[in-house]
C-alpha cells in the first residue's frame, strides 16, 4: 500500500511539472490562436536561444495561450 501511495505522489508531481520545449519543435502546432503540443493544449515554456549571445528567450504558455502578468 505504501508503494502505491508513493507511486501516485511521484506521478502527480511529474504530471504537474511544466514542460520546456525548444522553439521549432516538430510537435508544436498553432491552431487558430492556441498552441498545441502533441495535439494537447500546451502548458509550459517555449525557449529559443538568441544567436551570437548567451541569452535565451523564454515564453510561458498556459492552456495554449501566452501567460500575461496581472
């Protein structure tokens, strides 16, 4: 029983972690105004390295839409 509870706890933590996907990933698809990853609304971060710099652009999406600060 303890192993089952531990397994469910770990699975829920991993499932709630936000994904980080590189811009240009073939699994990303824009449908209308929403972003999908493997045919599911994308929640996580899209990253893109800026050429000739050490900078990385990181944009957060929630349910396929860019997250805006309030």
